[in-house]
């Protein structure tokens, strides 16, 4: 039997729960459809490195990302000159902390918007999940 020093065990237990790795989570979950770096998969899932989209959404971007991750999304999307129709993004069954880390990676790192997503925003969004049509409206900027 190996003897593990108590200090190492304590360090493992005390590891902060909020230290979620947004990139690792994105790569293992979202990239299955959106590809690494969110470059998209034509005809299957739209690109998420869409500077024009994030610029248009401005300060509403974190709410939009939180809404899409928690409610999913369906309906036609035009993105990068491609039409994505008849596709459904399923709601993502992960914790508030995990979704916040993913959203922060998406906005702050991939898109460099200077924005981050707080777990509290995910929790608030879950309380009143936006409909897909509300998200589509928000996306169109109305
Ligand atoms: C099973 C495939 C799939 C997975 C997994 C997935 N998505 Fe999606 N996502 C889609 C599809 C398909 C759409 C477009 C839905 C539509 O046409 O209405 C989409 C749309 C989006 C949009 C809106 C893009 C836009 O141009 O408005 C965002 C943001 C997004 N996804 C983020 C994520 C994030 C973050 C994750 C990981 C937590 C994720 N997605 C996981 C398939 C997926």
C-alpha cells in the first residue's frame, strides 16, 4: 500500500471548485459540433468565432451565450454566408460553474470581447429559460 502524505490529500480536497478549465470543457463538449476554436462545421454547426455577431450583440452577448447554452437553440441561422436550417442545439447539461467557464472562454479568449460569464448569470438564466424564438430575436438585434 502506498502512503500518501496528508498534505497532498488536503491540497486535492481544497482545490477550488471554480477552477473550471473553459478551454478543456469547450474542447471536450462544444467542439464535437462547433470544432476546436469554434470555427464551425458548415451545414452542421455555425462558427462561434463570429466577430460580427458578438459586435452586434455587444453587452447582450453574455446573456445570449448563457441562454443558448441553457435552453439550446433551434430555427434558421445565417452565419458566415451559410444557412443553418433544421438543426437543433440541445441544452447543455452542465453545472453553472462549468457553463460560465465555457462561456468566458468563448467570449473572452476565442473572441477577445473582454467579456466573461459569471456562474450567477447562468443560474439566473436557468430560472427563466429564454425561448428559442426570444434568442433568435436577440440574435437579430431586435
Ligand atoms: C450536438 C451539436 C452541438 C453541441 C454539442 C453544441 N452546439 Fe452550439 N449549436 C449547435 C447548432 C446546430 C446550432 C445552431 C442552431 C440553429 O440553427 O438554430 C448551435 C448554435 C450555437 C450558438 C449560436 C451561434 C450563433 O451564430 O448565434 C452558440 C453561441 C453555441 N451554439 C454555443 C455552444 C456552446 C458554448 C457549446 C458547448 C457548451 C455548444 N454550442 C455545443 C450544435 C451544437
